[in-house]
């Protein structure tokens, strides 16, 4: 381990300590349920021995839409969009294995492993061809499905998540991805502080103008402060070097159309990723939302829904590439 890595580790410890002090002063966890209590009210299906949390709104004859939850949130991140999407499409929202309120194991914590598991869940619902939406940690899963199962994926929408290696990330997240020592510290030495920082991302610093509901905040507290879920999330980040390197090689050969949407103010997975994905993918459209952060679909709100529904309703069939910037009041 070189001096730069040691210094990065020390800096991360300091940053996590500050984040912990800020978050603990809010007292957010005093009335929040534990992750096990939150899971008791969740709808799950068993896949490969794992309880995978989902939400389903069936609409016969409508296009099928599969949504993943972002990290360190869950599929509750789709609460505000759910009325619009479920009124138009056959919708299945899934917490990826080890994220949200889904079970996971060290073996499931990679985009390819998650992709295989969610595809079996999708099969269980009898869904053949579908559009897939992958925010954050779901982005590489959606891209993996599009690249490896073009017979099943009609199109993908990815945002605020990586798709190649090395991704352009904010400094703290970059250290977690690149340094095993930093991940070990976050999992063991400063676990409580790291959990507090992740909760702050899920409820405050991941947004520019929006924010989660109180029920979502309670669930995010339960998720971020569960030691097992915390370690599984770090294990997923550890897979990025090998998994994203392989995925990046597949992108130029991916035939399925991809809608790339992103928050201009995303400080965690930087907008440069959107531009690079747009360059790598043969058939893609890029929309950057102004005044939107890491959870850009919530920050952009109705504008995001307009872009996504226009895409699913036929925009994905248009050939070629397009780039746009969307201002959000």
C-alpha cells in the first residue's frame, strides 16, 4: 500500500467522522424501523434461495417496464413516479440482491450476478420483452442485460451510475471503488460513521431540489444502518474493476437502444460518465437535467417522466444519436 492510499484512507476517516456528527445530530434513527422490521412489510419472491423485494403493477397488453432501486436507497425512490408509470405500463420494480430490502450474499454482489438473478425473477412473472431502467448501481445491471440479452431487452434507460472502468466519481466514492483498504475501514473501523454518510447521501446530499418522503427516509435509515447490507454494498463496489472493465468492452457492440439521463449536479457519479457512455453506445440518446443531483429522476420530476414515457412510447425506435439539456425549475 503506497503513501497516497494511506493518505486517502486517513482523509476518508475524517470525512466519515464529520458526516456522522452531522447526521447523528438530526436524530433520524430514533423512530426508524430496523431493516428486519422494514422487510416484514415488504413483498418478496424467492430466487436462488434469496428473498428479493419487488413491487408489481400489472397492466395486460401494455409495454413491460422493469425498474431497479438506487443505492443506498430502494425501490421507494420510484414512489412519486409510480402513479404515472403504473397508469401506462406493466411495471415491475426490484430491489437488486443485497440492496434495498432484498437478501444478498457475497456471491451475488456484482452487476452480472445481479442481472442473472433479476432475469429469473422477471421470468417468474412471465414477462418476455421489457424496457429496463437502471439508476446508480442498477445502471451496470441494465447495461449488462441489454448487452447479453438483446432478445429480451427492448431498451434501457440508465442514469447516475457507472458502465465502464474507471468511472468518473466524486473523491469519497472513488476511494471506496479503488481501495480495498478504504472499503475495509468503512466496513470495520468506521462502519457507523460510513453508515451515517450513506444515509446523508440517500436523504440530503444526493438531491438538488427534491427529497424522499418520511416513509422513504425511515426505510433508508433501516437499510443504511444494517451492518450486513452495509458490507454487501461495499462488496458490490469492489466488483467494479473487473465487472465494469468487461462491460465497457461490450458497450460498442450493444445493439439495443439506450436512453442516458443524468443530473448535471451529480457529485457522486459525475456527468462525464453520461458523455462517455453516449460515445461508447452505438444507439443512444443523452439528456442532461439541469438543477438535478444524483437522484436525478426525482429532482427532474415531471420532466424526467416526459422524457422516459416519450422514449418507451416509441422514441427508442428512432435510429441514431441525440443530445439534449433539460432545465428544471
